[in-house]
C-alpha cells in the first residue's frame, strides 16, 4: 500500500493555500491510507482552504470511501484581521468577513477530487451533535482555544471506530506556544490519559493515535 501520494496530488497539496508542512502532510496521508482500509469515512475538523483535504480525499478515493470536512469557513481566532495568520485574500469583499469556502472549492476542483469529499459547513459542535456513524479517522485541526479544541475532541473522538485513528495537529508542548498549540497539546494528553487511545507516531506537531479502548 502506498504511503505517499502521487506526484500530482502532492503538487496540488503544496500549491494549495494553508499552513501544513509537507512532512506532516505525508504523515497525515499515511495515516489516512491506513485508516481507509477499515472501509469507513475519514473526517477532518478545520478545512480552511482545503490543503489537507486534498490528502484525505486522495486516500478516500483509493479506499472507496468518502472524506468529510467540517468548517464554518469564517476563520479561526488566529486567522482574523490583525492576527499573524490572517490572509486578506480570504475576506469576502462584499460582506467584509472571512469566507474560505470559495477557495476550498477551487482547491478541490483543481485537484480533481470534488467527487470524493463532502463538505459539512457549520460549527463543529453543532454538526457533531447530529453525527451518529463510526469513522475510520478523525483529524482535529480546528480552533486553537481550549473551548474549541475540547469541543472538537469531545464531539468527534467518540466516533472513532475500534482500531481507527485520531490525528491531532499543532501539538506543541512548549508553554511559549500557548496560543498556537497548547490547547491541541492538552487534548492530546487527555486522549492518552483516557486509556482509549495509544500513540502511533509523531511528526513535528502532528500526532497519530489509535483507538485501543473504550471512551474518550
């Protein structure tokens, strides 16, 4: 089973707007290909402009399953005007607020992966409260406050099937990274402490855990 995407898929990933480095993307792709063998959907929380969605969609295509991506497309805290990760190109010129949905759709179209993705547009906790199906993989890459990271974990981790993977991005143990990675780090620690998940791999700030027990 390939653990790296084809050159055209990797090129589409690198060309897409977003923040995930290539080495972490390759680790996510390998996890998605492995999880795809379970025959269940792959879900990410935090779409932005679809950079990581490309990798999940290609893995889903290979497995004959669907990639699901959850985002309200108004940007997380650090992407708002005045913050380090703000991109003026993502602002709707008519409304004056962020809207990354058009960029996301262009990303998938250019990559030829639209047919393998279902975009769930809305707040993660609201969508999670309606969800009732098992998932082969949950990739948490949403808001970086404790409120949002905890809600993503509590909303989606329960749906990771036995043997499925929980992937958490932006896990930074250094307290100096309080705004960018301490909340993901705290849900990562919670997952390990729960006894429900066992770490599989770590690639810079990306952690891959497998469900090996009940609970969250």
